[in-house]
């Protein structure tokens, strides 16, 4: 993974990718400042990820993931985000923020409430690096997440409302934990990857 990334470039890429994700599209207030709001959200996410050593950037800079180590006690990223008044004003608007909090509470309850685990909160690949490209950005990022999971012997939890993304996760070795009818009418898929036990010597 890339260590010498350009933070501003990463923020711009995250802002672009967020506009493909149903949950972020729902929480960002739809007005004349929409682009600024996505950038504000992306900046907050990337800076929080850097602070928590949770940012993964692929070698080509085209893939970005936010991969938190959690202890089961916190409220989770979205709940914390939506509780932040400054973010509510600059990103969601109060009405959208309150509405999103309700579904986020259920989403959070699908992950462990005790013990450590890894949480893939965000994972996006820019369009020109998707599919069967020669550098295989998605696969390299998946391999890095699995390497971390196996080294720490911690499971990875993830969820998505995009069916083709859920299929990709399962192809990578995630198991489906639950399908939930989201209030929007979409199906949300909850998944888990369990690392193999290390071979005894």
C-alpha cells in the first residue's frame, strides 16, 4: 500500500466515490452546495482515518479503504459523524441527520458489542481501476486487508447496499450474515470474513 500519498488528492477521490454510495448520497444534503458537502465529508473521513491509522491507499492511488480496528464499545463512525453538530450543519442538515441516525443504530447493532474486530467502513476503487485491469487494484487491496486480519487474528465486518459489491465480497471469502430491508427500500447486506487460524509449528 502507498505511504507517500497526496492527502488532498485522496480527499478528492473519496469525495468522488462517496457520490456512488447510497448511504452517503442519502445523508448529504441535496442543495446548491452538494459538491462542497461531499468534499467536507471526505475531508473529515480521511483525516479521521489518518489519525486512527486506518487509511489504506493502493500503490496506484486508485483504490482507497478506511479500515478501522474497533473494540465493540464505540458508537461507530456514522453515528459519531451524525452526532457532530458541525458535520450536521455542513454535510447532512439536521433533518437528514436525524433520519439517518435511526437506520445507523440498527446497522451498528449487527457488529459485535464486545471484543476487537476490524471494520471495513469504506472501500472504493476509481472507475479506471475496476474490473480486469493489469494492476488488479481491488485484489491487492483485499489481500492487504486479509493480511492485517490474519496477522491480528481478528474478523472483518462490512456491509453494503450495492448487490454487485456484496457478490464481490462473497467471492473474496466473506460470509453473508444477514440481509435487511433498509428503510429506503434497498437490501443491505451484512458480511463477515474470518481469518484462518495460523498453522501450528
